[in-house]
C-alpha cells in the first residue's frame, strides 16, 4: 500500500539486453544488428556509446571483426572511467530530435567503470539498454562489472544472450587467451594493454603462465 500523498513512479523502467561471450563470438556484430533492427523497423533512436579503452576501431566508431555482418557504426566515445560524461550528450540529443532516446547501446561494457550504476540510472529513466562485452578477462576472472548486470536483467526484466566461440581444436571456447609475441601472457601482466592479440580457447588449451592456483 502506498502512503497517502505518495504516488507510484510515472516513468516505466527500461529493459536490459546483455550480449556476452568470449572473444570472436560476434558480440559486437550482434549489437550492431540489433541497433540496425530497432532503427529500421521500430523507428527508434538508439544512441551508441563506446568506452575509450576500446581500441578495436578508430576513435568514435564501433566496428565488428565479422566482415559478413553490419561492419561499423559511428558512436559517442566517452572516458572509460567516467560514463556519466555521456549523460549531457544524451540530453542534448533528445533536445535535438525532439523526443526520448528509446535505447542506449554500450559496446565493450567490461571496460566501463560504474557500469552497474550507470546502466541502472538509464533503466530508471525509462531507456532500454543494450550492453555487449566480455564476462571474463584473460586470467579467467570476472571482467569489470559485466557479471553484475545479471541482477539488473532479473530485476528490471530483459534477457541475456550468450554467444559461442570455438577453440582451434573445435571445442567450445570459454576463455580469451591473450598472446604476446605469439606466446600466452603471464598472470601478472596488465588486465588492459594496448595492441593485445587474443584468440578463443577451451579449458584444455587455455594457458596462463604464473597462475597462483
């Protein structure tokens, strides 16, 4: 029961779509496909955001490695440590288009600090949110706040799409194997490093020199 004088919130919360999987599982391609579908068939405005730590494509662009799908799209780039700086851009965009931005899409969500709180803020304001990213880093440990978003899916409604990649042996890949000069990167190397090369590996072929356990 609501107390007298207190009315239910008028804003309907948005829904969260998560796209997760290891390297080379076409997460970005799927995100871009969904953006294109919303824009073309639902006539929605989708604001695509990109953290600055993502160096897969040129600044201001989100690009998929899958050349057979939607190749790339322009994106609003923000400092990975400050997603809140994208909110004024969101407000300005709504002023320019004269309506609410129906959906906010975030690529490479694992790089975003405060991803949980930022996503929750957008959902509370009534925006649908789509986030793609890695759940595990090269150590096989939780990467950023991606795993935390599962709570938002359960609480605000939405869905999680788990994409699959394959190891060179043909088995389902679980881990992103980081290679430096063609060799597996050691446990004590930085979580994020420029110019990294990754490939998907299964449990049997995942190698992590110096792993403490």
